[in-house]
C-alpha cells in the first residue's frame, strides 16, 4: 500500500536559518505529491504540490522537488521566519483517486 | 468566495452516543472527503462522496457513515462512540474526480468523547 515517511520532529530553528524537512514515500505508479501546512488551531492549507517526476513545487519561499529515483519530496526554505511556525505534512495521491495519504507531520518552531 | 466550512467547531459526547458533523464544500466543488486526525498524527482518510454516493472508503468500521446532499454538502455520522474516536475531523472538497485535483480543507470539528 501507499505510505509517507517524514523526518521526526519537533524541529526548532532560529529566524533566517535554512530549513529542510525530509519526506520519502512508498507507492505504486506515479503519485502526485503535496506539502500541507497546519497553523495552530486551523485546518490544513496546501503549501505546494508536484504531479510528475522532476517537477518543483514552490510557494511562499518554500520549495520541494519530486525525485522519483529516491522516492523523495523534501521541503526546503532558504530563510525561515517566525510566522513559518506550524506543523507540516507531506502527502500523496494518485490521478483519478483523490484519497490523500499523509505522513505523521513535523512540528516546526522558529525562534526570533 | 467562502471556503470549506464545518460545524460545529467543538463537540463533547459520551461513550455510546451518536454524533453528526457537517460540511459545506467550497463553491464549485462537488467532491467531499472526510479525514480523522488524532492528536499528534497525520489525517487518516475515512471516505469520499461524489454525486451523492460513497466512492471510496478507508479502513474505518461501519460505525462511520456519511451522506452527501444534492447541494454537495455532506454529513459524517459516528454511532456508538468510543473514547478512541476523540479527534479532529476534517472535511476536504475538490472540483470533481480527476487528475490530481487539489483538496481544500475546512477548519475541522474537534470531537471529545468522555
């Protein structure tokens, strides 16, 4: 079956530090890959997505590249801000099947 | 344009009771999915509704049932509540079955079973 594995959290960084949150997946075929963010007390918001190998999704300074050879979709940001503090979820789905399979989430805290 | 809305925001029930949660999809969306998010975990897929029918179902018992109305809004019903049903229940909508359509999530209903 499908599964998503995220790096263990929580992650604490200083403002302006470089961020990487690792995500690897197991799936048949060619899934679409997503990063969702959950701010305190809120639902999930789509941060970025990629639908085929070597695609790069980007939004709000965050980037992730769909790596088929390593089955990975790591999230990166060059300079984090306090407002980036949230829980980040990596997820996948297949074309024609919109069921999302999520990782366990990584809690990110940015210190001023 | 209103996004996905859910009601109620919070709910407290006791074991054995039944609960109904409601969801209104984003305008123009006709597919609704429900997820259960236990504390500290990622969301788990419960089921998906399209054209008023259950199209897919995750690994949840029959105590979990749902419905979709002609206006695409949806309900999630849980019977015979267990303590382990305490979670955040998320509704997501998307514009139809298709190629990697993005799902938009509501703020969730937090259910506490005592």
